C-alpha cells in the first residue's frame, strides 16, 4: 500500500509536459495534454473538497456554509498542488537549459502570476458563485452530503474548465 501511495504522489507531483504551442494540435492531443495537466489536481482537490465540506459539517448544519467549506477545501488542494508542480517545472526547465537558478521568491512570484493568469477569472466565478451554488444544489437535491459535494464539484468543474482552458491556451500562445 505504501508503494502505491508513493507512486501516486510521484505522479501528482510530476509537472505535466506541454506540447509545442506553435504546432497545430488535434483535439485528441489537446485532450491528452489537458488531462495530464488537470487530472492530478482534480484528484487531490476532490479529497480536500470532501475534507472541507465534512469538516465544516462537523461545526454547523448550515448547507450554505458546508458548500463554501467544500469549495474552499477544494481550492487549498487544487492550488497547493498546482503551485508545487509549477515550481518543480520551473526548476527542471532551468536545470535543463543550464540557466542559473532563480531565487525561490522570484520563481514563486512568476508561478503565482502564471497561475493567476490561467485560473484567475475562472476561479473568481467558480469560488464565489458556481461551485458553492452547485454543491448546495446537489447536496439539497441528492440528500447526501458526500454525494452532493462530489456531484456539485463535477458540475462546477465543467464551467470552471470552459473558462480556464481558454486562458491556458492563450498563455501558451503568448510564450
């Protein structure tokens, strides 16, 4: 079991490879790239969304508070892992090119700027409107806290990625 967790952790922490942004790509190649980029983030975020929602439910039965707890828990896992992966990607890229390593605070600033560009608009809509709405609605309709959080998360993800992928592709073209 320990080996499985170590393998999973290594897979999650491996920065995704991106294809040449100037070459035309098929839809299949784009879907593969997006899956490699976002699936590990989603797996970790699902666990932290459950922790946030269930943790909030331990203190209150207010469905709106629980929905926001799940949404905020998801953000911690998603962006925590995204930050770590991007920091590793910058380190690997610098080492491969033979460039001098930037100070950590410079790299961190660049990573935060890139993450904000890719996710900022999508996240503002997602965190404060879409995700709590869908988690609340799904939990209310399904009647199960756990199933409602997961169902609401999946529905909200559709809206989130419709926006985030547009900005990701635009960032790649701007390089």
